[in-house]
């Protein structure tokens, strides 16, 4: 399959066996990053939820810290790509900002992000003893608290695509 940049009637197009307008490819790429980062966030949270246990060994504790770092990076990518979709590549800022369903999505995302601070701070505190060659003290009470928070985050994240499908069908407009 060949890759080429072609100029046709002042529109730059990319050929992958067929022509795609560059603006369409940019828009699709931002949407793809948005969807992929959402899936990575959800997957990282699910991994944390399933893996979390009292008194993890060194590898398990390090894995939890790494999963939370991945979750954080994907969350930032989700936020940035979402902003780009609203202001540049979506249906126009008014479509989003005048829709109460959109603001519900934003509030849920902000709440999930706020809830994630406690597990993130916890995992950062785990990194301190890990860097000194010792294991973090992880009690059953801490695990229960973290699981509750992560469960709420997962429910919040799971509701966001449902709200997006409502928006795509015009719910909340006019």
C-alpha cells in the first residue's frame, strides 16, 4: 500500500488506497485519540481494581504505581483531545456548550478525576518505601477504601459513553 501526499484543487489529500482530506484525517485522529485514551483510562482503572490487595509484593506494588501513571497520562490525553474536539474538530462549540448532557459528562469526568486524587496520592506514597527497597504497608481497610473509590470511578467512567450516545442523538438540544 502506498502513501503519498497529493494536491488536488488546493485541497491536500492523503492516499491510503483511497483519498482522505487532511482535515478529515486530523478530525478522525483526534477522535481516535479521544476514544483510545478513554479505553486506556477505563482499562487502567479496571486493572487497579482487580489487582489491588493487602500487602502486595514489590512487583505488584510497582505495577499499581505504573498502572496509575498510565491512567493519569491517558486522562490528560482524554481531556486535551476532548477540548480539541469541542473547539476545533467537533460539531461546533455551541453544540456542546449549550447541551446540558455535555455538562453532565464534564461534571462526571471532573468528579472521577477528583476521586482519583486519593488513589494517586496513595500510590505516590507507596513509591517512597519502594524506592528505599521496602514495601508499603497496605492494610485491608486501605484496600477497601481504594476499591470503593475505584468502583465509583468505574461507574462514572462507564456512564460517560452513554451520555455521549444521547448527545449524538440530539438529546439535550433545544
